[in-house]
């Protein structure tokens, strides 16, 4: 069943992930909730990573992988 034929790419990826995990039936709002959670989580991680980068003396807007990894661990 192709639920994600007309879905935006982010929503389609979440649907593919759900289906890969064996969730063949789910409400449409589950995809929206997972998408909202993902955006919030990623935003928080990137903002924390930017704070760590600035604290390390890097230029504003410069975030490296180590900064992101630290933000995820905290």
C-alpha cells in the first residue's frame, strides 16, 4: 500500500520508516506528530551545538560535527 505517493518528502520518509518497522496501519496524525517531534528535537540539538561552538570560540554560525555530537550526548 503506497500511503506516501503524494506526501512531502519528510512525511514520506517517516511513513517509510514506520512501514519498515512493521507498522502497516497507523493514523495520519501519527506522521505529523513524529514530524513535529523530529523538527523540535533537531532544532534543540542544533541550537545547543551552536552554543557549544560559540563557547569554544568558533565564529557565529559555525557548527562542526563534534559540537553536534556533544549536544546529542548532553
